[in-house]
């Protein structure tokens, strides 16, 4: 039975040894600040901080680059659309189209911020197991239903994948061949419906089994978190870094 891969969770770097609650808070504040940033100074500084975190986490650059390629694959579409549709001063006119200076600046800012957020999340969030992340979110007083949803999704996503593969295999045994016709579309719609029904049935059976075992809406774990001196240092450095980003954003406000 296959499981979801966690290629960045197993290591002994400084970032891996930090308390997961502190990493979640730092990553969340950093992502919010980067998403709201409107100056290149703050975006470049945020990208530099994210790269520093990545270096401290000692993660394999090739695997990180592969995940960044996925993110930047969507950003490429922004480069194809925003400079042509964003109003502003025209800097290049390829035929009937017009590329605006403001559109290029705005798209570049989005590129920097997106990569900074993604790198920081990999360095801080992906360096811990999903089970640990769920426990940390629960101790941070996030809604219990949200934490349960995360843990159950992680636990049973591969089960639904196996169920999907079983249904596809059953279609192949019956001679189904995909094509661009109404029969194919109807078959895929029925496949999605069957997967949804089976998922609902599995969830109901799991819930009833948990109730039989005394589940009362809370997960208990033998693992406990405790703040160490390195967590205090990380927290202070994070606050200073975030304050520096806020200062750069305030100082360059209105430059975009």
C-alpha cells in the first residue's frame, strides 16, 4: 500500500529540530506579509530570507527546484497575459498587442512573492511530517474540524487513489477505450460519481469504527512539544526579519 511522500521531513538540520508550532506561526506570518507586499524592496528581501531558511534546512536543491517549476509553470501564464492587459505606459507593441511597463513590473512582483512564499513553506512546513503538523495546528487552537480534516485527508488519500485505480482497471477489463465522444464523457462522469459514493461509504465506516473505540472529537498523542532555546532564538530572529520587511514595505510604499 502506497503512502504520500514526505521527501523533506527526514533530516537532522537546525530547521528540522525547531518546534513545529513556531515554524507554522513564522510561515503563516511570512506568507501573509509577502502576499500583501507591494514593493520590490520587500519582495526581494523576503526572497532572500526564504533562501536563507532553505539553506538552513539543508534540503536537496533538485527536489526543491522541481516543486518551484510547478509553481512557476502557472506564473508563466501571468507573464503571457498581465503585461498585455494591465493598463499603463506601452513599452513594446508586437503587432496589434501592447505590452505595458506597469504590467511587467506587477508580474515581476508577483513572481518574486510567489517564489518567496513557496520556498519559505518548503523550508518551514515541509520539514515536518503531516501528522506532526496536524498536532501542532491543534495545539495552536485552530478549529478541531480543520485539524481532523487535514489528518484524515493525509491518512486516506492514498486509499482513495487505490480505489480510483481499481475502478479504472475494471473499465479496462470491460473493454473501455477513452475517446472524444459522449460515451467517454458519460463514463468518466459515472467514474467520478462512483468514487465519490465509495469515499462517502468509507468515511462513514471509519467514523462509526472510531465511535466504537470511544472517539469524542479529539486526537491524543504521546508526543509533546516543548520550547527550547533554539526556538526562542528562531522566534526573535523571525520577529526581527518580519519587522524589517514591514519597514521596507512602509519605506517604499507607493513606489509600484
